[in-house]
C-alpha cells in the first residue's frame, strides 16, 4: 500500500476535484485499485504520469512545447527565419514581398516580375466606414463564390489562387490595379499609391509586409492550419486566419498601441504618460513578446524604417516611449509599436494597420495551409473534461 494513495491525495496532486479523478477512471486514463471498505486507491506512479501528461498539454497550448512539425519559419533570437533566410535580412536588402511569399510557399526565392492581374471579379460592396478587416472578411468568401475550381488543393493551383487573393486584398484596401503606365504594381507599390502617394513609401511598406509575412504558429496561422487539416479550400483557410486576426489580442492589438502613441503625441510627454499608466496599474501595449525575452528584433527594424521617412512628431514620440519603457519597466517594444510608428510616418490612421498585417500574414496562412494539406493529418486535439462526471 505504500506505493498507492487515496482519492483525496491523488486529486490534490493532480490539482483537480475528486469527481474529476473518477472521470479519469471512467475514461480509461487511470486505474483504480480496491482499498479498505469501498474506498479506492491509486498508484502514485500512475498519478505522477498523468500529471506530467497534463502539464505537457498545458505547456504546449500556452507558449510552450511545440505541438506540430513545420519547415516554414524558425523563431530565432535575431527574428523569424523563413525557410532558412532571415526575415530581417530579406526586408533590409529590399527583397520583393511577392518573392518572400513564394519562398514561404515553395522554399525557393524567385527574382521575377510582380504577380499578374487576375480576371476581373466584381468588387464586394461594403459600408464606406467599414474597418479594413471587415472589408477583407467579406471580400475573401466573395472571391470564393466566383471561383468554382477553388477546391483544387494541388500546390500549383493553391499558389495560383493565393497570388490573386492577396492582390485583391490589397486592392480592397485601396491599391490600384494598374499604375500610371498601365502595368500592375507590386503589392507594396499598390498600397503606397493608394495610401501614401510618396515614392519612398513603397519600400517601407514592402519591408513591413515581409516582417509580418509569418511568425510560426501564431493564433491566426494555427486557425488557418486547422481549417486546412479539414481539407478546406484556400479561401476558407485565409478566412479562418482573418477571423482570428480580428481579435484585440492579435491583429487589432496594434490599434491599442496607436491609441497610446496618440495619447503621448509628442516626445516630451512620453514619461508622464508611462508614469500615469504605472500609477493606474495599466499595461503598456506594444511591449513584450514571450518568444523574444530580450526584445522583438522586428520592432527596431520597423522603427528605423519609420524614422528613415523623415521627422515626424509621433514617430519621435514612439522612440521616446521605447526609451522610457526600457528605463522604467525594463520592457522592450514588439512589432506592433514598430508598425504604428510606420503608419504614423506615412500619415495613416492606426485603424489601417490591421489591414496591412492581413495582407502580409496571408502569405504565411497559405504556407501553413500548403504544409498541412501535404501532411494529410487532421488537427483534432482532445479536451480535458472538467464538468460533471455523470448526467445530472
């Protein structure tokens, strides 16, 4: 009996109620042994094994252990590495976003022309004040309706559609289909023409698109993979990514960062605003990232791009915020702050930032969908039931 324990002690070690312990037995996850009277005993080794398994699941689902294999992006201290190539280096040397998307999809970095124009599809009508992600969430299934061949999951067919979808997403955000010469612009050039009308804006937006293109199993990419594991078409996978991106803890978090930068407005106000937040016990959006304990390297890269566009009070306010947060909170900025600084430098409202994220991250969603199609596996985790053990 020294190697067995009673139900109360077993439940305590597992951190559950006794009735949950009984549920483990009924599901075959744990064996009970006869004890004195009608009491049950449990092997301590079995309880320890079950506890380790539960801790492994918890860690995997909360910024911990990997849950599936992928050859797309490796998270390194120096930033994401796409198929063996540093995302920061690709952005810095001016690789075209379209080429980086193809790298994520195929493993090869082409040096060719921009993606061709697709056949004209009627534009979906949205309210003029609809936010960018709402417009895109309507657009993608609208495009699917007009594509009867969308269920073809061969890589070449998926990639062909992905090129068209991303081009149409950029168009929905304001990018023209043709430039002044009648030629199709690149995705970044189109967005620059629609948003900023500054010649240097295209290179800045191109860098942002590359840095946002993928980030391993982030929430939206995982959502896209789950859809792909059910063999959903590429439009549905992108729609799944858009749905997850729309949450304030993912793609629209940058709007909170934009509100903070707008509150600061000028560099000299950064310290007072941070102190007020500390006094009220409020968090500082745009700082910290669990995957980068020493700081998100994408943030300084985008801040540098923003500053290269010329002096701007709110860009300088963002940089002052970085200095104050480092001094007062030992906190480092993440990519959301870098993106907001860039949108400020281009004269864009913060509400446009999630749309830019979506266009860039769509490349990663498609890469994850392709990889999941190839695996043939269905992503179907099990839940740890914590409700009543029997119908009440």
